[in-house]
């Protein structure tokens, strides 16, 4: 329902999201069927790689925008450019993976502009 509403609002402005991905697995999950280590759970790049395969994405021309070092490390492992946004966790997540983004931005809109400018768009 959230995804449908998000796409409805985006479509009203001429945009859309092709697909939504999530990983329900966690090594300490309460429900046994989800208690596992999975290549899709960030910081592993599984969801990014799956999206690239399903949608024919060129990872060298793609970007991972996130607010945690976990997001940035997943992007690094997938071979995409990365932008850390200062909203949400703003890189102060409890995991603190040792990785660096290609850029930082104050919010998602600024991140889009940073990426487009850096890639000549």
C-alpha cells in the first residue's frame, strides 16, 4: 500500500519507480523462517545486483543513495557510485562500516542534483 501511494504521487509529477526491493532476512529474526544470513541483506549487494539483472541496468552508470554506512558499503560492493545523505541516520548508523561514499548531500533532492552534475546530465 505504501509503495502504491508513493508511485501514485510520483506519477502525478511524471515519474515512477520500476520496482521495490526488500530483504526480510536477518540472522537474529524473531520468526525462524526469516532467521538466516542472506546475500540480499545490506551491506551485501544482492538487491542491487538483482535489480540490475532484472532491469538491464548499467552498474557503472548507477548510484546508491542512502543514509547509512550499510547502504554505502552495499553500493561499493555492487560497483555503483554512492551518495550519503545527511537526513535520517546521516551516516551515524550503529553499524559504522568502514567505507566512504563518492559524495555527500543534505537530502535526496540535493543528492539527485549532485549525481546528475557529476555525470554530466
